[in-house]
C-alpha cells in the first residue's frame, strides 16, 4: 500500500507543477480546471493509500523488505469462468449514447438494457459461497 501511495503522490506533484506552469502561461480555463481536478483526484487516492498503510501498520508482505514469498500465500478467492454481461453492458451503453445523439426512445431502450446488464453483473453470483 505504501508503493501505491507513493505512485499517486508523485502523480499529484506532477499535476500540481504542471497545473501551476500551465496556469501561468495559458489563457484558457479548461486546461487549468482539468489539471486541478487531476491533482485533487490523484492526491485523494494517494492519501487513501497512505492512510490504509498506517492503519495496517505496513500490512502487506509486499511493503516489507524482509518478507518471504510464503507470507503472501492465502485464499485466492472466486473468479467466474465467463459472463455475457460485459457485452450486454457495452451494447446498452452504446444504444444509450446513440440515443443522446439521435432519438429519445433509444435513450430509454439503452437505459433498460443497461439496467438489466448491471443488475445481472451484481446478482450473477449472489448464491456463491466463500468456500
């Protein structure tokens, strides 16, 4: 978690410096706003990872120099074999986006397909146990 915090911290510093330089030279507000938001978002994620690292006391074996490979072993979890819901979600989002350009009825159709696909994603493996 410490490595992730440093990664996003460096990104936040990059966006801050870039935003300051851009803010001094550029006259348009959109780039300034985008770089400010990028700085805030990466800073927030860096803060999250550093707080998680402090809460767990250096928690993961990957964060310690003296860790052994065997310390990182444990249950891997459940990975589904395959699902048709990603394709259905992409189709629903595409129809929804086309509806924003062409017709309202496509928005409704895309939203319904998207709602069905997302609910399928959520409830697809609800009966799967931990073991």
